[in-house]
């Protein structure tokens, strides 16, 4: 039923289709709340209601769908907290609850879902610190918690995410310095830390992330000279570092060694820039 213009609410009679293994009504105009009768679909492995106009809370009864491997409810108007019963869905490898209006702290019970490889909770209103229990999610390859109101320092439980490829903590209220163990996440291709309150100098261990293609650290309080070893990240093509407190000369190694498609440097305290590197205007930056 994807990509049509269906309107109205989902009928509770869907719960009678007990042999159903996949249900997707994404990209329609459905509204109202999710019927709790969906919990009767015991064989369901895939559920997507994304990109509709659903509202209300997520039914606690969805915790009965223990065969579910993917749950996608993103891009709706869901509110309230995530039900703790989601922690019962131990077959899940993908959860997308982004682009809603969820509130409260991030569900600690998510730490029970040790098969998770993909978790997106961005563009909501989550608060507090990232639960320590999420350190159990050692199979994560993609994590986006951006555009919320998370606080605290760089979550130490993430040191266990050795398979992580993409991480975004952007647009939150994180503080403190970057940990040296970040250099152990050697599968990382994209790291986005923009729009937080991180400070201090960049740890040299970042230079171990040789697979990085994009690095976003703009709109923070990083200081010191910008490290020349960034030039050794030969796959890097996107670099955002505007609105920090970097000083000194911008290292020529970055220009000489990298094939950058995009670089943003403005609003720092650089004393000089290599010839040919333009100080991009805010219009082109993050």
C-alpha cells in the first residue's frame, strides 16, 4: 500500500490477518492512532507506517510482535514516550522513530535489542543523557540521535560500537572534549557532531579513522590549531568546521592531500589559509 493517497484511519480488522508477515502503509495520508489490534499479527516481521499523519502514542501492545525485525514509524506526529515493551522485540535489527514528537528520555530497554544494527531517533524532543544500557548494542552500524535535546558528555558506551559506520550527534546539548577511544571506531565513514557544545582540541586518535568520508564538527567550541594529520584521511571529501575557535594557520596538508568536495571554515580565528581554499559563505555550510 506504499506511496498512494489513502486517507482515514487504519482499520482494527487488520488484526484478523494473522498470517501476515509484512505490512507497509508508508507514504500515504493515514491519520489517527495506530490500532492496538496490530499486536495480533504474531507472524509479522516487517511493519512500516512511515510518512503519514499518524498521531498519539505507540501502543504498548506492539511489544507482542516478537517476530518483528524492522519497525518504521518515522515522519508522523507521534507523541509521548516510547513504550518500554519495545525492549521485548529482540529480533529487531532496525528501528526508525525519527521525525516525530516523542518526548522524555531515550528508552533504556532498547539495550535489550542486541541485534540492532540501525537506530534512528533524530528530529524528536528526547531529553537527558544517553542510557548506559545502549552500550549493549554492539552490532550497530548506523546511529542517528541528532536534533533532540540530549545532554552530557560524549556517550562513553559508544566505545563498544566497533562496527559503527555512521554516527550523528548533531544539534543537541552535548559538552566536554572528544574521547581518545573514538579512534577505535575504525569502520566509521561519517561522523557528525555539529551544533553542540564540545570543546578542547581534536584528539589525534581521530586520525585513525581512515575510512571517513565526511566529518562535521561545526558550531562547537573546539580550539587550538587545526591538526595537519587530518590530511592523512585520504577518503575525506566533506569537512565542516565553521563556528569554532581554531587558531593559527590552516594546514596546507589538508588541501594538498585531500580531494575535498566541500569545506567550511568561516568564523574561526585562522591567521592564514592555503592558496585556493575559499572561505565558504554560511549559505553553503551546515
